[in-house]
C-alpha cells in the first residue's frame, strides 16, 4: 500500500487537513480517480456476533461492562444464525461482512472454534469476511487466515499521545502487535480511528502518521465519528461538524492513495450533501443496514436512494485482492475425528452388549437429568 511521498511530517499533515475545504476535496478527488473507480462504493454489513460485557475501558464504547448503557450482554451467536444474517446482507447488496466481538482478546476455546466455522461459511458464500475480535496472537491469526478471513479490523482509534485519555486497559503497542500478527498471517489489515472524542487535529493526523510509519499501511482505513452513547465517559462530547468528517476522509485518501477509506460510524448525523462530498473526496465504502454493532445507522432504503441520486454502484467483492482459499482447520478437524471415533466406540460397545444378551435400557427422564 502506497504512501503519498509529499506528506512526511505531522506538520505537513496538519497543513493538509486545514487547507481550504474545496482545495482539499479537489486534491483528494483527483487522487481518488487515479487509483479507484469513483462510482464504486462497497456496501459492508456489520454483525455483532458477541455483544457487550467487555472487560476493556474504551471511553467511547457502549459494550464495556463497566459502563451503564442500554446494551445487554449476549453470548456468541450460533454459526447457523450468522450464515442466515450473512445471506440477508448479501441479498441486500453487501459484498463484505464484518463480524465484531466485544472481547478484549481472542481465547483458544470453543467460541473461537465457532468463529473459525463462521469465517469458513461466510467465505463460502463469496463475501469478503472481516473480523474484529480484539487482540490476537500469531497462531490465532493463522487459523483465521486458513479459515478464509479476508481482513482483520483493529483500530488504533487516535494518536499515541491521545490514546491514554480514552483507554487505560491496554497500550497502543498492544494494538500495533495485533495488527502485525494479522499482517504476518497474510490477512489484509483494516485499521482506522474515531474523530470527535475531544482530540486535536494533531491527534487525527497523528493517527495517520502511525499508519504511515508501518512497513505496509492498512488496505482499509475506517473513519468513524464518535457515536456518543449515554452511560459512556464520552456521552457529553459535542458532535463534530460534518466538514470535519469530509476533511478527515479527504486527508486519508490523499496520504494513502491505494487504501479503501471507509465512511463508517456517524452517518446518521450527516446529510446526503456531506456524504456526497465524502464520496467525492475518496470514501469507497459505507456500512449498510440499520444497525452498526449496537447503535443506529441510516435506513437501507435511504442509502439505496442516496446511491441512485449520486450515481453510485455497489462494489463487487474481491476487486482489490483474490478471495482467500479455505483450508481445513487442524484443531476442528481433530476434534471432529475424536467425536466420530467416540461415537464409533460407543456404537461398537452397544452392539457387543446386545450380542452378549444385554437388553438396552430405555432412557427415562430421570436418566436424562
Ligand atoms: N473489541 C474489539 C476491539 O475493540 O477491537 C472489536 C469491537 S470494537 C466495538 C470495534 C471498533 O468500534 C473500536 O475499535 C472503535 O473504533 C469502534 N467504536 C466502538 N464504539 C464506538 C462509538 N461509540 N463510536 C464510534 N466508533 C466506535
Ligand atoms: C469500525 O471502524 N467501525 C465499526 C467497525 N469498524 C467494527 C464499528 C462501529 C461501532 C459503532 C458503535 C456501535 O454500534 O456499537
Ligand atoms: Fe471492548 Fe472493543 Fe468496546 Fe473496547 S471497543 S470496550 S475492546 S468491545
């Protein structure tokens, strides 16, 4: 992923962000047209596969267990219901599904095995599969890659300097490590930030600087406006001006010409004109469907009307990189083989018992307790 060589320092980035708005949009739109089809905008769907009850203290997040919000904690969805939701999303034009779990980190347990099966199944549907599951190690990243994961989302959220004002339960370095693990496993990286948390323009550009300093910058950078949720420490944060979102999208596009810049959370507070300027300035994706993870998103029909009016077309999957091939997961295969073996042994024992004249007992309701 290229970095624009004209911007190297934070000062240059801040100057870029503060350019006269229409100059900024024009520069971004020009670059966007050199690297992307400006009519194509990807529709992605978000699915919260494990909601709430998270141990972290991210100040913006309604899913942190320690804050009193309206979010009810739920256990991991079943593989079957994820497939059903993915089929719906695909039928409504989404070419990417992002599955989010309110976890601090991935653990090697049955839940993770189920996530692996979710990834395999959604990849089989021909959609780009993205997961955002918190921190993960190299081995976990490899399993996700083999399952057919296309992208891993792990946001740096803001600059390293402002990070500690928002989150205390993990370090910036932890985030960078997880991103590195995804990269090493050959998964594309989706990592972006939130504006409107009380940060300065320097912090917004500090976030971009962090991505510029990576050996390979992210293939996908989501730009979120804070959704201020009652009960979170950031509940009273003043909403950002729409112009700020346009500036952030445009600056990101200019600095990372090849990356997909995603106009993410915060669209319910934006009118169509402001969103149009974001698409003009290089936004190449939106989240479609009336819910993000836990908070509202514009109605599907409203977005369809917007696409019609602006002449946008939903982007097909795998236009930027090939579809990953699913390779059977060793742990799951070993578990299934064990289960099969056990079933065979039980059946053999049952047959042997019958041969020896034992009459199988009827299972009573007491037995099944
Ligand atoms: N627990 C995982 C993690 O933090 O990486 C994955 C889920 S987490 C909800 C995914 C991202 O959603 C966060 O990194 C943050 O950038 C974004 N997010 C969460 N709450 C938000 C809010 N209220 N407004 C805007 N973005 C938000
Ligand atoms: C991202 O940058 N934004 C999405 C996705 N990646 C996972 C999440 C937005 C969440 C907004 C708050 C909520 O709905 O809970
Ligand atoms: Fe947990 Fe992720 Fe929310 Fe932070 S952003 S509290 S890690 S779900």
